[in-house]
């Protein structure tokens, strides 16, 4: 073996060890982490009465996925409650399917029992995700309702303060929408029926709904913010190239964090569990804490 060959073999061996180490970290360590991603959002036109309004975002729990058992969900509940939030919003995908059959890796009743302790001053609200609708949206919604979580599946809820209010518009999962124009029309009618005014915060599992809202949902200047999950932040982030795969029609544009598009503020949380592959790399599970400031 020549010295050049030995060098090549040595480099390949080092690269293999790095790869195996990264793979082990992505499977055994990072899915077990939990970070609090706290950010202030300054939003133009936000009612000063609600300056400092704090929302905790939890998404993509995927009960039964790598690192997500009942003890883990209870840890998330404790961490969320400690944030002293006005509202807690759960942004869908509570279950994780077993691809060999239609059963969930963790029964929805167990997921709901572990979430039962969530508390916020103005309530805990939820929308459903694509895995929830595949599993059975009525079953998921029923279990959440059982433990005191308000499911907004095509509904508007009101937060009142000092004679003013914020409207929370919970939309159905984006994969239900075979006709985007009808989806938008339905969203518009929900707000029209909500009587009166007030800043609007849209709760939706996937950020892909944003372009439809900004392009067609005409509600004067009331629509201020959309909160979403679904992307997992790509679940894997690599230097230089970013996240190779993001479950969004818009690639990495809506992968994670604060985005302003079409004059509307969007915040996408990277979520808790894993889907498809049981790995997270440089995208740790997070609870997002968004404090809204009047600009």
C-alpha cells in the first residue's frame, strides 16, 4: 500500500467515524433535547392594548416517535406552563402513524392524558395536522376536548382585554383543501361571521396556507399573524446547504422561525417529535415562545 493510498484510506476512515458519530447524535441525543425558542415579534398595526401578548407554540408532538413518550410530553407541559403565557397553541400532528398499519405509535388517549395539565391565562387552543386527519380527526379532537383543550377546526375564538379583542382563527389542515379558492372563501366567511373587529391571528398546521391567505383573504388590516408548524425545520440541518428536505411546497422559505411575506407575519415552530426518519440534527425539539409587540 502506497503512502497516498494510506492517506486516502485514513481520510475515509475519519469521515466514516464522523458520519457514524453524527448519526448516533441525531438518533440518541438531539431528539431528547428541548430548547425554549423565545422571540419578540414587532407587528405593525398590532393593538397596543395587547402589547406584550405572549403565545406558547407546541407542534408536531408525534406521540410515540423517537424520544416522545408520556414522560416527555409531561416535561413539555411543565416547561410550557412555566412561560407564563396568555395562550398556548397546539399546532397539530399529535399522533405518529405506524406505516405498516393504521394504528398510532401512541394512542391519542395517552397523548391527551399527558397534555391534560396545560394552563394559560386565556386558554389552550389546538388545530389538527395531516397525521391527525389520517388517523381520525374526530377521535383526535374528542380526546383533546376531553382534557380541556379547545379545538378550533374552522372556528374563531376571542381574547378580550380592555374593551378590545384578538380573534384566533383556527383553520382545518391544509391537506384537506382540494380547492384553495374554496378554502380561502371559507376562511373569509368565518371571519365575517365573527362580528366586529379585532386583530386576527391564524392558527394552521402548515405554513403553506399563507400565500393563499395573503393573496385572497381580504379582511382589511385585521390579519396580523399566522402561527404554524408541520415542517419540523426540515428535521436535519447541514452546513452550507441548510435543510435538504422540507415538507413544504416553498422549500426552505417557510422552514422555521419568523418570516414576513405578503405583508403578514408568520412564525413556524420546528416542533417536538420526528416523522418518517427518527433523526434530528441541528434542529432540536423546541417550545416556541412568541411575545407580540405593538410597533
